[in-house]
């Protein structure tokens, strides 16, 4: 079964909030400064019962030490994937895979027209599907049924390469990175298709900082629990 995840910078108060909200998984936002403290982050994270994924830094200068720290953190936390943007993958994939050939590097889709989205899915060794980016930038806020059709076709072809999913509660024309429960219909339809295609890793409610409170996080977990209950057969 897939696991709903939250995402934050790895500081202790955020761990406590996620735990209190009922989350079972976390994606870490990372930069070079945070990677300088990778051992401390791993020590802290291992005090909590979460599944983990890493988001490789989005840009800037990444030293050899930082690359080693990213791989060490990945290993120590038995991460499900390392999410990475295309430019950073192009720049650092060889060094990362030399350090650990078993890394699940999952390239995220961004501002891609439909032909380039297909090229990304076809050519990338591992994938992070950002559903918000697909709907907003690739499908240009198309009707809901169009989005779900594209998700279904994507999974039919590429479920075997999918390592990670970003699923904010996007609504066409709305703000990005809102709680997943803001669009429960979309979220449950996407999660159902992921589960039906055998996806068992992390689906991330990727929130902007104003939403990273106990109230919003608990509502995300409650939505996820409703979905899980809906998939449990009722005893006769």
C-alpha cells in the first residue's frame, strides 16, 4: 500500500508536528547547508517511526562532500527514493551513482509541454510524478477528466519506473502547494489509480510553509484515512 507523506526541512519541531498529525512518512527538503549536518539529521530522523525520501538540492553549488552526505543520509534512513530536478540530475547523476549504484534517483516533471512530458517519462531512468505540475503546466488547467485520463495512461506505460509522487491539493487556477485535502476528489482518484497499478512508495502532500501546521496536516491524514477505508472490503 502506498503511504501518504508530508515534506519539510528536517528540524525537530517539524518531526513532532508530523508525528502528532498521524503521518507515517516524510520527504526532506535539502540544501547544501543541511547536507553538512547529514549525520545529525539521520540521528534525529531515526528517533521517529517514519518512512523517508530525500529531495536533492534544487540548485547551487554542491560539493563532493555534500554528494557523499546525500548518499549517506539516503542509506542510513533506507529511503524510498531521491527526488531530483532535471538540471541537477544531469549535473550530478554520474557522481551519485558512482557512490551508490543502487540509488533510486527519481527525476521530477516541471514546466513541460505534452511532447516533452512524454520524453521525460520515456527517457528518465526513474520518475517523480508531480500531479500539480502535470495539471497546471502540461495540461494547462484542462478539465478534471482530462487530467485523470493522462494519469491513467501514464501509469499504464510507466508505473514500473515511478518511484515517488507529489500530490498537492491543486485546483485549476488556484495556488500551488496547498494541502492535498483541498481537492479530495482529485487526490482520491489519483491515489486509487496508483494503488491499482501497484504503487507502494510515497505520495507527498507538498505544502507551502503557511500550511505546515498541525491543523492542516491532520486534515490531510484524515482524508487519506477516508480513502483507505473506502478501499477496504466490507465484511458480509
